[in-house]
């Protein structure tokens, strides 16, 4: 069986779902193919099932937070779809959002609501979503059409969007297939490593026997040969010898991105107090029973870690200023980074230099597009990874809409001319030239919110008579009922 669509989107995670809805809203016939029995399994796990969809700030803040080379690569996508616009988009789709400190969540704090907003919208837009359908191969046929094989069933399309994710939490379906397809189509795939991962530690001050412990506010410094090379902030959660939490996760991403192997970690467990203030407080508690432990719990450390840390310091001996120096720079010996299958995000993937950042189209294989974590894209904790998946998916589809409109327009113009040899050549040329013509031209403006910059929307509709008119944004009754039933915050 062979089925043809304008675009086949492989993977119905955060990026693929956003791509499917964006295509559906623009009337671009597409097919969404998902490996697992349910779409968005990883989306459901996000933010402890609360789904931290983005981060406060504007595009420039976001770009800085991703760091290089990711930030620069995402510039067009983030400028077109910054956090404020993402919030408006979700609001219009029936998912109001809220700020929790600097993180953006659905107001209901339910990842389920985010997933259902996509699946409901896909249904309203009649975008087909095939589940339990692992794509096994993607090949480019002579003439540039792609063949997407799912076992014995084969789909063909002039465009394919790879939205297959990274390789963390493989049970959610992301197992590295997209990177394999990209490699087979001529792309370089950078090694896949754990980003935002836990670490194994042999720190003597952790609670023994192994227990759960929490340090809610810390500053973690990464050093190399005694010099600080990176700093992260946030909580640290110990589960036996395994450390997690934002300070640890963000440090692991830096270490993977920079390829550091000879690093050491120092933990400031009282980052809100100066060294002098800690020393002064320690002087005051000197000689009091459990004085040190009480000081630490008063600063937010939980009892288990406060007791074990106090016992460790007392065993070492020393005066108040020596202890203060240790509390501001506790050695955190690391024996290993947890494996990528346990990580929040994958560092590595399809090499960004081989993808056009203005369109998400492959520079190696015209008509092949990318969105989300399949690329060498990752961000710190705080909603950056979902935001990147959503923004790159929208950009890819918007770029395709420009392409489809131009190709269809030139085909329609050519169809009105007598079928001369030159005319036939012209048609072929227009299709072949598309990937590198106007879209990649310098100075191309950023496409926004479903509005391709190359062709006006009225021109687009005229040139695409067989596209469906998208229904108005809204939501079906089941969705509205769920929204009414969900608890606001
Ligand atoms: C526990 C956890 C919590 C997280 N929390 C947050 C958070 O709160 N905020 C945040 O910003 N980020 C968070 N992340 C990261 C975020 O979930 C990912 O960065 C994001 O989901 C990436 O989106 P994606 O669409 O690129 O990939 P995915 O969401 O992984 O989706 C890829 C999809 O492609 C499908 N697929 C793969 N191969 C094939 C194939 N051969 N054929 C068909 N389909 C295929 C997969 O089944 C999957 O559904 C979290 C991650 C984890 C693991």
C-alpha cells in the first residue's frame, strides 16, 4: 500500500504534535506517524506531570540561556515564537498558562491538558495520526520524493519532518531512529550523551546509611585544575549516592556540552549568606548541642543532610572559619554521570551546521526537515527544551507552507501556459530550485504565527484550491468540559 501526503511528520511528541497542528491550521495535508501506542508519552512526564512548557523572558533572554551553538541556531525560531507568543497560542488552544517563579506552566498544572489540547486540535483539523507505527526507514527516491516505510506499509511525500526526539527515557518512544535516518540521508550525527542527568557521588557528608535528602538552595561550581569554569544554581536531591535536582542537572549538561572529563564540583550549601556571615553564625553556635545542625536546618537543609553534614564537619575538626569555608565550597566528588536513558534531555544529535536555521530544512537532503531534540539541541532546566521543540516545529511547517505555496503557484501558472518544452523545464526547475532559492536568501524576514513571509495568505489560498479551510480555533465539547473540570491555580 502506498499513500501520499504533502508532508509526513515522524514522531508525535512535543515537536511532532505542534507540527501537526500547525500544518492542519494552515491546511497543509500531512500525516503524523508515531511509534508508540500513545502520542506525547514524554510530554506527559514533563515537569513531574505539570509540564513546564517555557520560561519567562523574551527571545534574547532565551537565546542567551541556551548558550552556544544552540542559542544562535534557534534565533529565528525563538524570534518568531517567543514565550509570550507561545503563551497566547496555548491560551487560544484552550490551555491558559501561569508563571511559577520564572517558569511557565499550564494553569491547571496538568501535562495531560497540554497533550489533549494537541490531540483534540488534530482531530478537529482532521490531521491523521497513526499510532503503533514505528517508521523503519526513510529513503529519498530519484526525483526527490521521500519514501517512509512502516513495515509493509509505505508512504511517500515531497517533504518529511523528523521529530523523533533524543534517546533519553526510551520507553517513551525516543530511541534514536531519527538520528539513524538522518545519518543514512547524509547527515553527521554528533555523539548522543546524557544532558540534565543525575550524578553518582561518593561524598562523605551525604547521609549514611543511604537515605533521601534535600538541599533546596545551592550554588554548584565546576572547577578545572582549581579554576572555576561554570556555575549552576538550584536544588540538590540525594537518593543514596545518586544526586539529582536542577543544580546537578544543569551542571551535567554543561559538562556534556563542553566535553569536560577532568572536572571537580564544589557545593555552596548556604549561597544566600556571605562567608563572613556564615563564620559569624558558626561562632555564635560554637559549643551548643546540635548547634551546627540547627544552623543548617534553619537555612532550609533537611534534617537528614544537616545532621550528616554537621557530623562530618565535627569529625574533621577545625574552627568556625574553616567550617564556613567548607560550607561555602563543599567538595562533591563525582564517580559517574547517570546514563542517557535516565537523562531529561540528550546532548548531541543531528549536526546543526547541516540544517538551515531559518527553515529547519536539511542542507544535505532538500525536503527533509527537523524539529526538536532529534537535532543537537538542548537547553537548561526550566521549560527551554519543550519551548525549543515547539518553536522549531512551527518554523519548519511555516517554511514548508512558503515552499508549497510557491511551488503550487508556479505549477498553476505553468498549467495555464501551452505545454511547451520550455514550460515543462520551467516547472521542473521551480520544484528543484525551491530548497535553495528564496527561502535561504539573505535578509529573509522571520515567519510569524502561520504567516509565511514569501507569499501572502490570500495568494496562498488562491494557489492551493485543494487545501481545506481550517476550522476556527476553539475546542470540542469534551475538551471544554475537561477544562471546566480542571482545577485552576
Ligand atoms: C522526565 C522528563 C521530564 C521533562 N520535563 C521537562 C519540562 O518540564 N520542561 C521541558 O522543557 N522539558 C522537559 N523535558 C524534556 C522534553 O520532554 C523534551 O525535550 C521534549 O519532549 C522533546 O520533544 P521532541 O518532540 O523532540 O521529542 P519526544 O517528546 O521524545 O518525541 C519524539 C516522538 O517520536 C516518536 N518516534 C521515535 N522514533 C520513531 C519512529 N521510528 N517512528 C515513529 N515515531 C517515532 C517517539 O515515540 C516520540 O513520541 C523532560 C524530559 C523528561 C524525560
